[in-house]
C-alpha cells in the first residue's frame, strides 16, 4: 500500500468543506473566523502536498505557505480587533445584529 | 512502498483531522470549537512533518497553534459570558449549509479522482528523490533577489505586519 498524493488531498477536501459549512451556518463572528481558518489551513496543506509529490526537487510550495501563514496571522489579528470593537458598540457579536453603520 | 509506521501515522492523523474539523464547525460552545480548531492545526503540522517540511511544521505550531489560538481564546473570553451557548441554527440556514457542503464534496472529489495530472509516486519515493531542505536553503531563498528567491515579498510581509500592529491598536483602542 502506497501513500500517494490523493491520500493527502482527501482530508484537505473534507477540512475545506467543513469550513464552508461553518461559514454558511454559523452566526457568531468568531465562529465564522474559525471556519475561515479551517479553509485557509486546507489550502496551505494543498500547496505543501503538491510541492512534495509533483515537484519534489523544489520548495516553492513551502515558501508560499510560509507567506500565507504570515498573512493569515495579520488578518486574524485585525479581524479580532474589529470584533472586540463591535462588541463594545453593540454588546454582542451576532452577524444578524450588525446591520447599521455608525450613523 | 511506504513503511507501516508511516501508513499508521497517516491514518491516525487523517481521521483526527476529519473528526476535529467536523466538531469545530458543529460544536455549540465557542471555546470548545476553538479547542477543536487547535487540534486540527496540530494535525496539519504533523502532516507537514511527515511530508518532510520540518521548518514549516515548526512555524505552523509556533504561529498558528501558539499565536493565533491565543488571540482566539482571548477574544472569545472577552466577548462571551461563561457557559453561554450559541442559539440553535435556523433550519433553512442549516439546509443551505448542508447543501453547500455536500455539493462541494461531490464536485471536489469528482475533480480530484478525474484529474490526469496526478502521478502515482509514493511518499517514500518522493522523499528519497528530493534533497532535504536545510536552513541555509530557506535563508537564501528569503534574502536573495535571483530567480526563486523572495526578498521583495519578505519585506512586503514585514511592512504588512507593522501596518497590522498599528491598525489593531487603532481599531481596538478606547474612545
């Protein structure tokens, strides 16, 4: 039995689909952010798997995943700052309540 | 031919990834959901280690499992009362989400198993044919300007992180 490329792509597909499900159904902003992280993570895993199996001699997938992790960290920090600000203004973090701007 | 230990490790990690990512999006308590996400991130890091990218696995654990999860737990504790459960899902939203998930799974798996591009190499063959990535390679790849070297994106990311720090402070400060 060989571990070929498909074996690694199937968990990644399931991770991505779970992220889509959570993104559509959840109503809390932080829960939506968690689903987003799942989708990002599965995309990162795909980069690395394609790098290893299709181009074993190079490391471009790894470099791209490193940049992706850095940008995901920045994006999460900003999103959490915004969520805390919304909580201060409205009192909860439910997306149904956030339907007006400042004025 | 892959070793038995590799195959067993693969199955443990793959099943853990699937189960925990399902639990992370269906759990009613947000703090549990964040903990399941942490387990998914650690499983992904073990996948990176198994594929031979040790530096990437270490970065994944340090940045994702260490840094981002602390931010998540911090913000959950700041914006939720203890033992607060989320409201149950509306039925049409749950239907829509299930439809999206099932359609996505079918389309992606169909595309995956029909793709002619994929070769049938096993993990051991790929690991044997590749030269191991040393820290020296990673350092020259990030600080050079030749082909396959990435100094400009590296600097751009550092400016982005600075902007992100300033933006986070400005957005979240008290008025």
